[in-house]
C-alpha cells in the first residue's frame, strides 16, 4: 500500500488526482469524511482549556483537519460543480421512515451541542434547499423500498437520543461545511436521515438506494468519525490513545484499501465484528456513515484522501 495522506502536500496530491465526472463514467464519487466536533469552530482567541488543547491542535479551528476540509471543499466544487449536495450525518437518525429536508430558501442551523463557549452558538452558515432535489431523493428512496418523505422547516427533526429538538442542519453538517464552502454557498444542500438501527448492512443499503443520484449531478457526502468514544477523550488524539485504538485505526485503513468491490465490502462489513469496534464506538452512529458512502460507491474503486488518526476522508465509486 502506498503512503496514506497525512500531510497537506500528501492530501492535496490525493485530492488533485480525483477524476472529474467525465473521466469517472459520468458519476460523481461518493465521499465519507470526518465531520469533526464543535472544537472545529473553536477559535484560539476564545480561550482553550488544557484538557482540550491536544484535541484542538488536531481538529480545531487552525488544525490540519480544518485545513484539509478547506482543500476538500474547494476541490469538490471545482472538480464536480454539483447542482446539489445530499448529506448524511451521524447526528440525525430516524426509525422506519427516512426523512429528507425541504427547508426552502434558508436552511436553519441546529446547535445540537452544549457546554461550549457562547460564540459557538452564534456561528453562521447560509445555505438553501431545493424542493425538486428533495423530491428526487425521496423518489429514489421509495424506489428502493423505503418509507420516505420530505421534512419541512415547520417540523422538528425529532429527538434522536441527544435531547435536541427543532429543524435544521446539525453540527455534523454546518461545522465542517463552514470550512469546506465558506460561511455562504449557493449550492443547494439537502440532508437525509440515517437508519437508527445503525447496522452496517442497513446503512450500506441506504447508500445503494441513492447511488443513481451520482450520475445526475448530486454530490453525496456522508459524515462521521472513525473513532468516537466520549467516555475516553484520550482516544481522539494519536499520541494519547491506547494501543487498541491504533489497531482499530489500521484495520479501518486496511479495509478501505481493497480495490475489489467484493473484497472491500466484506472487509468493511467485517469491521463491525472487530474486537475493538465497541471500544472505538460505544454507540455506532459515528462509524456507520462510512457504510452509506461505501454503498453509494460500491461498484468502483476507493481512494483515501485523508488518513489522520480517527479522522478519515475517502472517495468511493472511482473508475
């Protein structure tokens, strides 16, 4: 396996090597990306506690992760010129029915976190939806056998276990998107819920259901984290994480590296049985978005775009 991209020079090389739509069989690749945490927007001038400093250096406002997202978003817009973005986030689950936002001229923001500086509740990200795109996504999901419907701005997304009610793009969307696309974008953004049973197979199937949208100018982005254990904050930083987390991180890289679609799917699905899986993810919501992107790009090759510890970005569905 070639060296995985961890420095800016390496990840810019990986990003710049992505094929454009014409060279990729008319399809935009599907992407999994590390969406980070509220620390991603935490500026140094607001003061950072010693307990948060190591995490901030890796995934804060001025971190390598933030720089990657800026490069990532720029390349996505330049290379694929998407007519819309469909995003899945670890922070919106529904049971039974897949919901798809239909927020009109202004996507509201859902500040679904607590205990952070007041400035983190005043962040701006201006974007809009598109009812025709929402309808197209709902139709694709229904065609695949799902109960699916549009969710208007007048409807709360519902409490998915985190205690936050209201409509809006959650922090797994607007925080990374502020780095990727700036504080305002003209590209319509529509968010769809993930399956609350959080199984690898169900999320893979969800990705398969929207695969055809890639050939119609819709960029599919699926955000989570490959390590997410809030019971052990040392696990978020490579230098402090215990050896089992390092073994897990390598297992994820190795599974993604398979270029045979059949072998890659088996290796990725098998990660759910890895002995460290439940340590790295006491609850699976931050890992299963990887399966959505992999399912949406199942029949192509994969390419790792960022390989920082616990922070990955991967393109699936490459020619």
